[in-house]
C-alpha cells in the first residue's frame, strides 16, 4: 500500500541489469532430488535420490522417479522449485534463505533435502507482513526490531513475510534479508505491490527482481501439520490508477488445479498472499480485487475443511469471514486474517527510547507480527505480538490496549467511557469490563477511531515543531474496538477498570487501567 517513492538512478540501473542477465538463460528442466545426509547441500556418491517429491515451474508439476530424477518441459523462463515434503528441511542458500528453488542459468538443478527430526507434534510459524523498508534508515529500524522482538521466537519452524518486503527500492533486499536470515528460521516471502520493478512493461516482467532474489512467485511448502500455498496476487497494470489489482494469472490457476487435487484434506491448508481477498476500495474507486479470480480460487478451496487465508497490504488488522456475499460457498464462513504490518504505519510517529518510530497503525494496532500455532490435527491459534513492548518482555503477547479519561467530575452524566482495542478481535468477540472488582458487564462493539491515536493526531496538530520525521497516521475506523460507560457516582479518588476478552478458543486475556473521580462543589 502507499504511494511510490523515487528510486535512486544507480539502484534502478542495477535492477535493469539484473533483469537483463536473468533473461539470458533458460530455467532448469531436469535434475535430481536427493537426501542430503551430511547437510552440505551437494550430492555425494552415497546420497540416495528421493522418490515422489514434486517439482514445478509454477505451472506444470512432476514427481521425482525412484532415483530422484525429475524432468519438466524445456524452454520455461520461470524459477523451478521443489515442493518441500513433510519430514525434510531445505538447505540454506548463501543469503541464508531456503534454497528450494533454482533460477534461470543455475549451475545445478539438483535439490538437497535434509532429514528433519520434526514430527507432527505441533508447528509454530511467525507471520509478518509489510516490513516495507524504503531507505537505509528504515532497514536499520527493521534490523533493530527483529533483533529485539523476534529473538524469543527462534524456536519457530517457519517464517512468512506477506509482501512489501521493500518499499520500491529493491536494492535494499540484501540488507533486509540479512536481518531476516539472522534468526535462523526458514523464511518464505510473497510479493507485494511495492516489490514490483519500476518501468516493467507488463505483469510478468514486474517481478523480475523479486524472482531473482526470492525465487518463484507462486509455490507450495509442506509440513506434517499444514500445507502452505504462497501466491503472488498483485496483478500489475501499467498506466492504470491504481497500478495494480488483486488477482491471479492463468498459469497460477493451472498450478493450483494440479497441486490441490493431491493435497491431504486432513491437514490445515494455509493460503498466503499480499492483497486481501475482500474488497477494500472506498467510494467510487474500482474494486481492489477481481471478483472472478476470487470466485475461481474459492471454488478450488471449497473441498478443504481446514482452511485459513493470510493477507497483508493494508497496514491495519482485521479478521474477515467470507460467505456467499464474497463468493464463498463452503459449509462454514472462511476466515481471512488480514495481518498488521511489521513497519506499522510506514515507520512513522514519535521515536521510542531505542530511536525506532512507534508507528501505531491507523486502526490503533501497534506495529508487530503474529504467531500461528498449528496442532497435529490441523487446529490452529493466532496471536499478535506488538514490537513496542519493553525490551525485556518480548516473549509475552499484549492482546489489547485501553483508553479512559484520566479525570471525571463525580456525579457527572456518564457520557464518557472506557475503550478497549482488542487487536485480534472481531464482531463476535466477547469483551467485558468491571470497575473496582464489581460485576462483569458486556462492552459494546463500537467500530470507530481509537481514542489513543486521536490523541496523537491532536498532539501532532498542536505541536510548534515536528514531533517526528513522519507524523502518526490519521486515525481510521477500527473494526476491533469496544466501549463501556464509566460510572461517575462512586467515591472520589482512583478507580480501577479491568477488561477481559475471550478469543475464539475461549482463552481469557485481561488488561486494566485507572481513572479518577474528582468532587467539585456546585
């Protein structure tokens, strides 16, 4: 999301040169999948080939023979990739990312799979979106956030970035990837609208640099507990405004039709993309996603009982439940988790003590990342992890943020309330509050701007000098905000408000805040 930045001409020249070099060679058409026993990434004479491992160019899919050999139609220009099967890990490339793909002109078309000790006892996945670093300073912000906030999560088996890795300056990929790879977690990336090449003539050419760095734009990855399908759903439209729309190409549908017919329906199927599958356009703007492409995708997904959609792009957070209104014909609503941004609101707002902008998003959600925990039976739990917590407490999850007026007149009409922004909440979430250990009362779901961010907007407006490089975003309607009226006929002094929210699994999350009543003589 957001406008494009001007790209330095040296960066543009390097990108165009990389595209020209990539176009000068054909992609792999044959090779071997083998068990990399000594984990050096190279096939030794005693290392056996692996049978029935699937390899694809993003359209056609083939399976390896008994000796591990595979063959695809020659002449394709797309990266070729192995669909990692459960029970194996993928060797790391020189940049530290998984070496599950080969680009045009690759020196070797063999794929090394390393035996993994992981069973089906449970899977932890880091889900992030929109790090969107567009300057060296923002790359440094990302590096500091990762080093502090993601370090307690190195036990994750997988990491995902849901697009907008960079913010138009794709020469920054190397620095961003060094930070991501430093975690030692296998990390997968999908493309975003800010990962498109400048000056590309068509949709296919728009991802030349992304493919050179990250490999295929559409592929699959398998674990015991879940199957991950990663999709580029940004269709570039040169000369249009906006210059892209959400959708899929015919070759992507060909891959999905061929792949999904063999996927085990007992495992969770996770479909990850950048642009949300629900329409986010406002007013008279054209739809943000092509409804016909969404309908074709949903028709392919309908037969999977365990299904989760992940998307990014909006620098806000939302739980969306697809039904017949968006073309979903399943027996139950289809959940799409539209994930908030690692960069928050584009690295904006006043700086914290470490110099990184607080960057609260327009819906009041703090910048951060999510974790997805998947059980052996395909059940899953999601949690949001703000990256603005104290440096010594990044292992915890803050589920909500509260707002109350600090002072109220005792006996005043109870027109003021406590607000709870429950970051992972939706209209069906149960949220309650109590004052001074009194009875629990229901809070009303109140989609509105978060008062905490409105306060920052006013502070920015009234400041005599700029409070930050980029000011906080204008507060927008939050889909996960609740309100409860504050009693004013209690005794003068401080009163504690406690809020509890129950997630979709019935687990309880609490937070508290204090307001004061002041006696004023009439």
